[in-house]
């Protein structure tokens, strides 16, 4: 529970970064500004598209985390990913990794940007969802940090949920950008952006605590506590199924 809340926190604070990176897309989103109800629905579709993209990426990276866990690193994966998040909080990923984009990556980014540009010229209902989907696939340092969290969950569904909640956290700021335009000055945005590394570090510390298995409920549960929680959930589901069967 605490880990999922950290995804929301990361999204909320990180949305000021999103305003700088994806704000231009929000500003020119072809919504119907004469009809507020329709505009709201189009904005909702845009956010659903972004959250779908984040969720699918989170699902894949959750599988990666699960694979690492199955290799015997179940207790250590959250600890390692937390340390990585703390490092990335204050040291740009480009300086840590020093990797040059591969040819296939450049082609993929070009395809995403080109597709996004094409759909921005359309006003179809489906188009807003697609714009959001391709927007969610754009390269972004903050998304990479969130994906580290998705890996640390060690579970595909949790990874997908983690990223979807992260996307949900960015929605309020992006909605304001769609409705109000560039309403936050660069000066204020820069000041708030200075807080983001501390938020990332805080999330990283939560993952480190989770990996230490200190016996703190929701934050740093032991493996035994996790198994007990799973057993309780299974028992509740079993009772619900039995009640439904008896009613029938």
C-alpha cells in the first residue's frame, strides 16, 4: 500500500516536470473549447491513453522484476532498485549510464513522435485516447525513475498498477495545462522542480526499507507478514465464493 502511494506522490510532484516536457502537447491538444463537457471527456480520454501506456510498460517491467525475483533476488530487488532511485535522484541517468541511443531506439522514438504528430491533427474521439497513449510512450527521465519502482514491485500486475497510479498523479497538472494553458511561470516551475529529486529519493528510501524486511506493516513487511496477508486475502475470496454459491 505504501509503495503504491509513493507512485502517486512521485506523479503529483513530478507533474511539474511533465508540465515542462509534455506541456506543449497539452497546450495544443485539439479539444473542443466551446463545449466544456465535451472538452472534459476528451481530456479524460487523453489521460486514459497515457495511463494505459504507462500501465503496459509497467506490466513489462514488472515481469522483469519477477524474473529477477525468481533467480533468488526476491529480498534484494527492492533494496537494489531503491538505491538506484536514490542515485538517479541527484545524478542524471545520462551521467550514470553514459550510453548512446541505439539505432532501433532512435527509430522507435521517431515513430512515436510521428504518430503523435499525426493524431494531434485529428479531432476524432478515439484520437484523444491515441494521443495520450503515444504521449505516454515518449522518452522521459521521470518515467524511467518510475519504471525502476515498477521493477522493484517484483510483480507484473503491481508493476502495471504502480505505473498507472504514477500517471494518475500527473493528471491534475496536465488537466490544468489543457484548460488554462501555460499557467505556471518558468521561475515557479524551476523552484518546484528542485523538490522533485528529494521526492524521488524519498520513494527510493521507501523501496530500500521494503527490501530490508524490518517488519513494519505496509512499509517494510517481512516475507512471513507478506505470506500472511496473501493467506488472509485468499481466505476472504474463498468465503465470498462460498457465500455466492450458497445464495445460488
